[in-house]
């Protein structure tokens, strides 16, 4: 907890700015309702219920802003934290939205009569419908894999259900037309709804249109060990993009950027003079299973760069420790290649955790990079061959201590791999006294 | 670690939202408590300016050409002969006139018709209910 607070302290100004901006955006409806009060109906708790309803609605609308991949607010935290914030905020939003009808009913049970089948009004039906859609959005997001919804279908469903939930919540407010009846309050909500519509159009139409104007061509598809493929993309009629080593991109292959069939992948190459990008992708899910079938010349669209998993943000470190598990080695390639290109002389350590020796993708390239810089490479095999002389099993504290330099607490640590491995290694590093603020990881497995 | 940070910020945000709602309800409650003791309807203008402005707009509601319904339908005067409504019976006007049209009616002035409806339209109504 102390380490967590240390990290919070480090980012506290950014966090407060983010939190303050959020509150500035969500509080105006409540403040305006205070400025233009409405005659009371049923006391304090009734007003709390009403306030929760309006707050829940604005939080629901803000969820669209949070996930719109706006780079400026995401910059201090990284896009993964923004998506986690979106997820956890949804829990608090659901609590607030469920409290809204419950408090109103508790404060005035007489309105239960309105729920009679004879007198169900649009106002009540739309509110209940909105809540139901929000519940569906959350259930399908939390248990997507267990339910068996493909990622592409889930994304479309997530968007449609969320837009439906906002529309019904708006209808609910409009149909009741009591607390929002005053023209300034009504206009505020119209402006908020207008901003949301513009945002959705920007994200779903304008951004894909911009991506369409900057297509990429697949110029090579290379099979790697461990069911991995490396795709090289070259800009088609433009200069490419500027990115930091270790960042990731949303990649659309074989489909238009309007189709919402984009997937996040780490860029696995250093910024190149010809603008080309490399992605090393493992056959894991419904999209990546067919990645090897990609034809050379296929058009791709790249929405990038995103993420703060980059050594560039910690240039003062005496050295870096990279810990990659499985395909988690992909962004580390980008980081190592960039350091090698810059002729970085600092000592670095790489722990490459894989199941078998012959399943380490781009192994020869790792060896080559290690010769160009001061890099100590430690392959850790879960199931080593009989004649294996190196490390085996899982990464442990003793193993880390054995290979880490003396002043290892000052190093910056970059972790990428399966969630279970990340949690275990983070725990070991913190036990060794590495400050949590020195441990960086990128989280992708969010839904 | 990063997930924990996101969780912490989200939880803090949710708690701040709930705190803001409680503050909002408390301030509204206090405002209404202050108003509960007033009997002058115009005092409401300080807290509900839009509502009072809308109410005052009703004062201009005099344009009904069919206002005098006895003149429009003279048979009623004969049909209601003996009843106070045979003296004066007008079309309803805006809320602004809800008390005036009863207090200033010939029914009330000449026949002492109780005009009990006026009580519920008065600012004193909550006090009268408590009595």
C-alpha cells in the first residue's frame, strides 16, 4: 500500500487534473439544478435519488468520452489505465443508477402504483429499459469469454447497447420533464447530448475516414517460432507515423476502419527511416488465428500510437530490466532495437520467459541485438530440453537477484506477458524492494 | 499496479459523485426549509425565479374574447336564475387570476358565495392544512 501511494504521489498532479476535469464535466447539471431549484416532492432522500439519477446519466455519457482514445487525457496514464478506469467507473455508475429508483421507491412507496401493468408509462419503461441495457452491457463485457462472444461482435454490441442505454435514459428524463423542465437545464442537456453525438461521429466516422486516407501495405509476412507471425507494414502514399518505442497500435486488416474490426497490437520494431512498422502476433484468438493467411499487398489501417510503455519516458535510469513472457516480448523488441540504434551504453537485462527453447520468436534477432549493446539476456524455459544449461521453471526472486546488477532498485522495469506472470513478477520485484513506480507494464486483456 | 491505480481513481470519482449528490440534496433541502415559513408568494421569486416569472406572465392573460360566458350564452343566466353563477360566470384564466377571479367575483361580493377553492390556491394553504 505504501508503494502504491508512492506511485500515486508521483502521478498525483496528473491524477488530480484528470479527476478534476472529470468532475468539472459531470457536475454542471447538479449545479444548475441548485441554481434553478424545482419545488420539492418528497424530501431529502427523494432529492438524493433524483441527484443520483442525473449523475448516473452524465457518468454514462462520459463513458463515451473516456473510451474515445483522446490522446491528451490518456497521455499521463496510458490507454490501458484509461480503459480500466472506464471499467471500474462502470461499477460505481451502476451502483449510482440502481440507487436512483431504489431511493425514490424507498422515499415514496406510493409511486410503486405506477409500476402497475395498467399504468406503465413511457417515462418508467424507458428508465427501466435503460437500466436493463446497462446491465446487459456489463454482463457481456465482464463475462464475454465465458459467454463465447467474439471480440468484433462484442465491440459492435457494446456500442449499440450503450447508445441505446443513453437514448432511453434521455427519453426517461424527457418524458418525466420535471427536474429538467427549466429551459437552462434543458439546454444544458441538449448541449451535452450534442457534444456526445459529435464525439461518436468523430470516433466512428471522422477518425476512420482519416485512417482511410493513410493506408498501409503488408510488405512481408514471416512465420516465427511459437505460432507467431511478424507482419511488416509500409506506409502507402504517406510518411508513416511518429511513435515511441514500446507503444501500441489499433490494427485493421482485411477490413475497412469503419467496420470496427480493429485489434490492439504492440509495435515490435524501432522507428524506421522508411516509416515501416513490424507487428509480431501470436495465434491466440478469433482474429489472430488467421493472421498467417495475410497476403502480401493487403491493405491495413493503423490507428496509433498509444501507450506509455516506453523507456523514452524514463531516460534518467541507470539501466533497464525487460521481462517478457511469451508474445509479451513483442514491445520489448521495439525497445531493445531502439536502444541499440541509439548506441545506448548502459547495462540492461532481459528475462525472456517461454515454454520451450524452440518457441522463442525472433530468437536470432535477440542474440544479434545483444551483441550491439550492453544487454544480458536470460532465457527462462518452463519446459527445458534435457541438455539445457540455463534457467528453467518460473521467474523467481532468487533468479532475479542472481542476474540483476547491484543498484537494481534504481533500474526501470518493463514487464509484458500473461497476466498471471505479470502479477507474480511484480510481487517478487516489490518484495526485493524495487519501488512500484519503477515497474511498468501494459495491460491488454481487458474484456 | 496500473490496474490498482485505475481502480483507486474510479472509486474516488464514484465517492466524490455520491458526495456531490448528497451535498446537492442537502443544499436543496436547506433552501426549501427556509422557504417553508414564508407566506408571501413573492418570496418564492428568490429561489424559483423562472417559476415566478412564468406565473407573472399569466397576468397578461386577458386576451380571451370569449371571457364572459354569460354574455356568450345568455340562456345560462336564465337557466341558473337564483344561483350566484347567474350573476357572473367567466372562462378560466391563468394561474395568476386563480384567487383574484374568485375574490373579485360578483358571486362572492354580492351573494357571499364561500369561494372555498381559493384556500388551496393560497400561499397559506400548507399552514391551513397543519391547523
